[in-house]
């Protein structure tokens, strides 16, 4: 009975977390601030919230091996690069397409496993990869003739998706070595340091933004990063990757609906068709890899 109850809680956490992170791109677009600055305050505010819980677990931290400690640190660095690039892509294009492209992580994980670890991939993986690429070309077709920033947004978010995949690889290892809150705390500190360096290297400032922007950043850092990702990290500790990974592909769908309602951000028929094709391709890549 206890296991059944835990499984139900894990599914509820997964779907609630999914809905919350689906609004990430909306908050980035609504902040009216440089993407890298928004990315920094997301994880910096989350780090402040998580600092006291982290201190209360200091004895657990001291008992961690170097390998265990490296997992959330390296994962946080990858997440910092991912969220910085993704926020930039949203800033210069729209909310939906970069979110979809950033979810190409399973594709890059599969290709990385092939070329780095010499893992053979199934026929389903290659079919899914071909479907995904065709969907990407379909979405970008109109932007070849119209300068709407979409191709630049797609290009940047594809790179972001590679780092998102790296983050998930470290998280899968790290969550097996420590609890949700501890992993989220350490990875958030590392992500804050990474995005902070990004702001320092950029021409933008940490201050001088509107009150509404600060309110959005508070909601983004506390609600999305601490709340949403804590729920998802919790589910990752109790559900199989074959369940969690494909489910997270619902994020761009939620983002598209929210962007249409809140931002009046309409997608062309080609973008909708291409987006659905991409999701189908990623789903096939995801499920065939995880089964293997």
C-alpha cells in the first residue's frame, strides 16, 4: 500500500511540476529583461531560498564522496549554460519554439552515447531522429523568407538542448546518491555561479530593472525553479526514466497554449505541424533509447 501511495504521489508531483515549468518561457518573455540576466536571477533567487535547507543538511554534505559532489556541481554548470542560452533564444524569437528545441536533449544524449561510449542505437532511434529533423526544417521553413529571429532562436536553443541533455545525465546519477533537496540546492548554486559569470561577460547589468520584472523573477526563481523542479526531481527518484523523460515532452505543448492565451503568440500552421512532428520524433527517440 505504501509503495502504491508513493507512486501516486510521484505521478502527481511529475504532472504538477510539468505544468509549472511549462510557464517558464512565459515568465522569461514577460520579464522584459535580457535573457542571461533573467536566467541568473532564476537560479540566484532559488539558491537563496535553498540555502537554509542546505545548511541543515551540512553533515550529509560532508559525508559525500568527491564523485557524488561532482554530479550536482557539473549538472548545475550544464543547467546554467542551458538556461542562459534558452532564455536568450526566447528573448530574440518567441516562447514556444526555443522551448521545443531545448527538449531535443534525448537526441543529443543518444548521439553522444553513440560517438563517445560507442553504444549502438536501435532502428527506432534513427527513425525518430529523421522525423525530428524533418519537423525542425518544417518549422523553420517560413523563417528562411521572413526575418523573424526564429532561425537564430532555433540555433541557440539547439545548443541549449545539448547542455540540457548533459544536465539530465548528471541528475540521473546524482539523484541516486542524494535526496531531492540536497541535489537541487548544490546544482542551483553551481548554476547561479555559471549564469552570474555569463552576466559579467555580457554588456548587461545586474540592476536597474522595473519592479514588475523583479516580481516576475521572484515567481520564476521560487515557483518554477524551487517548486517545479523539486517536484520533478522528487518524481525522478520514484518513477522510471521511461516514464519521466517522455512526460516532460509535454512542456512545449503547455508553453504553446500559455503563450497563445497570455502573450497572444500565435503559431503558423507550418510551425504547429512541424512542432507536432518534432514531438513525435523526440518521443520515439526517447522511448526506444530507454527501452534499450
